[in-house]
C-alpha cells in the first residue's frame, strides 16, 4: 500500500533527524526549514508525527506472503 510506504519514509526521516540531534546536536529539519518555531517546520514535524501514528497500525496487520500478491 502506497500510504504505508510514504508513512515509513517519513518516519525514517524523523528517526534520522533524531539521530542528528543526538549525535551532532543539529536539528536538520529546523536547520533546513527556518528554525524550530517556523510554520513550515512545525507542519513537517506534524506530518512526521502523523506518519508515526499510521505506522503503529503496521504492527497489528497480518502480513501478506509473496503468494498473496496478485
């Protein structure tokens, strides 16, 4: 499902950003988008957070096998 892939990509971006904060003390999203309080930055943080909530559903879905795909 395309929504699953988009959500997973956004969560990976969020995780990499947290890694940058932890290792380098650099918030890459805020740096690229104009500071932590910038409107665009807050929108990106919100979208990544919603993607993380979506990814929670991935834990509770049944997995499809290669034979299930048509």
